[in-house]
C-alpha cells in the first residue's frame, strides 16, 4: 500500500510538472483551459490531504509525540516546508494575492525537490551536498573574490575605450561572469591590449576554478557510495544488515 501510494504521488508530481510547463504554451492552454484548471484543483486537493495526513500522523514518531509542539516541529522540517511551498501558489489567491508568478516557479522547484523523498539517487546527492557544504562555500567565496577582482581590473583597463560597456565596476561584472563561467556570449569583449591580456588570464583562471566544484562533488559521491556499500552488507544466514 505504501509503495503504491509513493508511485501515485510520483506520477501526480510528474503530471502536474508537465501541465505547469504546457500551460505556458498559449495554443495548448487555450485549447483546453478547463482541463488545466480541474487538474490543478484536483491535484492540489490530493496534495493537501496528503500534507494534513502527514501532520496528523507524525505524532507516532517519538520525536514529534507532543500533539501541538511535535506537529509544529514536524511542519518546520525541510520536506514539509517544501510541501507547503508547493501548495502556497494555489491557496494564496484566495487571500487576495494574485501576482504569484515567482511562487509558481518555486512550485516547480518544490516538486522536483519532493521527488528526492522517493529516489535514492537524489537523497544521495543531498547527503553529498551536506557533507561538502563547507568546501563548496569556500569555492563560492573564492569565486566571489575573483569576480570582484576581474571586474575591477577590466573596468580600469577598458573604461576609456568602451565607456558604454564598462561604465562601472558593477556593469563590468556582466563580462566577468560570462568569462569566468566560460560561456563567453561575445556581446562585450576587451579591445585594448591590456584588456585582452588580462582577459586571457581571467578566462584560464575561470576554467580552473569552476572545475573545483565538480571535483569536490565527485569525491563526495565516491565517499558516500563507499560508505553505503560498507553499511549495506547482509548476513548470509539470517539476511540482516551487517554494521562495521
């Protein structure tokens, strides 16, 4: 019964995600607006029932055994907050809040995050991110410093030659971002010899720095998979899992 419910919820999330995407295609939505409205209302009703049942039954777990404070603690857990974000765009218009385009985009993100509750691979990614959070934050800080330095250097090198594109250091950050990320749209590029020289150095440094998160996450995945393999051994006689 539990597995069947999980499969049903996964299917409902996928269907609603596809519907949310197709709603933005004018001809498709105009062909059957009532279908999309009924699907959203029925799905939100089912998601609401699931949310309320989770809140009602959480007291079965000792951590949330208190009938009031236990449910409040359970409602503030990340998974329940994600559920609440997914439900909010449907109910807030009843309070007079109509411009919810940002929340509707967050609902797609919330539904994607909810799938982590049912897929082992996504849960593994979450554990890796938690275990490597300090390393990733360090890389983000270094990249932030590089962004400021690159923007400052290019502003002083190119401002006189291109005052419209490098009008200030904040505006020069657009060039720095697309260069450090190796995207390189080409809409803004240096023209002075010093600017070209510094741009080459910044581009090479960007390739190296943006490879760091991939290495950190790769090592984290490997460590997590090895840990799971060590803790998932089973006794050949009784079938119970063996701990180290």
